């Protein structure tokens, strides 16, 4: 049976797991990053998809991408998710949107959340997805 | 061009640092270093985000650590002037380059919760340089 929590995967140390939070609303980004860090995870913050791509193209390790969809810049969160799914399929991806993403396929992300979302629920899902990592 | 103040009363006992930088890789490494020093770090990608955070009454911010050159409505000097006008007494550290940022962060570590540096600022600068070089490949 697959482990569903990080506690069931003693080999996976939370602080060595890295979540990239991409959100242009700074108060929301700070709140989510804080919530994830208080769960022991390592967090990288990006203010838009361009910053996220800069991080994802660098050698900084990222295990899970948590991105908003509607953001200013050269690309929105959906394009970012689709691009990363194509070039880094092992990356876990969660997309959050103010509009219900009914037409979105599982090919783009492992999970979708409607905004406004409950931070604790999102963090729980993030840790579940991280627990499935092959490390 | 930097104003890295000497250790002073205003940073003693400071717990939360707001790091403001439009270059995500530099912001990421400096913030991580300051967290490793025991600070709580809040990140802003530009001056507008920083001001929005500074206006939140429930957020305690003790030190603002900001890059000087930033695009947008306000650069680091402008942010510093805004703070002087609106949040008097808040300690501001202005940095003009990654090297200055690494050194200033090192000094902040020595006056921070752990009163010491977890590793040398040179290691921080080396990491920034390595990451920025990857970007231009």
C-alpha cells in the first residue's frame, strides 16, 4: 500500500523536500509559504510564472510546484504547469484557481484547488503527494 | 552605495526580516541564509509588495533588507524613504550587489537570534553566483 503521509515515509525528511509556491498576491503567498514551513517543508517563493521558471531552470531542487493560474507576466500558471509536465514529468504539480478548472486534465496537474482554498487542506494534499515521491 | 549599518541597538533582538529583491534567485538564497541564522523571513518581490506587507498590522517586521535597484513604481531608495515617512524607527538595510547582500546578511546573522553565522557569507555569494551563471547558460 502506498504511503499517504510523510510520517509513513521515515526516509523522507520534510526539510529536504522543496515546494515552489507561485502566487502574485503577496499576502496569500506569504501565508501559504508560512503554513508549509511550519510543517517542516523547505519553501521557495515566486511572485509569477517567470520567477518560477527561473527557479525551475536552476539547480535549486524543487519537488512540488504549487501555482496560481491567473498571474501577470509572459505566462500564466496553466502554461507553466503544462510546460513543466512536459519537461519534468516527475515534478508534482498542484494548480489553484479562482475559476473552477473543469476543463483541465489530469495530464497537467496532480491536483486542482478552487480559490479561496483552505490552507490546511492544501498543505495536507501537498504532504500526501510528497510522500509518494520515489526518493 | 550600500548602507550596511554597524551592529546597533535597532537590530538587537530583532526576529523578523523582510527581504525585498526582484531577482528571485538572490532573494531565495539570502532568505534561506537568514532563516538558517534563526530569523523569521518574509519575502517581497518588489517595493509595492513590501509596502503592502508593512501595512499589515498583524505582521511584525523588525528589519527590512532591500535591494537598491528594482523595477516598478519604487526602487530601494524610494522604499527606504517610504519607511522613514511611515514606519519611523524600522531598521533598513540597503544592498546594491549580491556581494553586499551576502556580507550584510552575515552581519545581520551575528546580531540575530543565534548571534553567529551558520556559514560564511562567501558561501552564500558563491551559491548566488553559481545560480545566476546557470541562468545565463
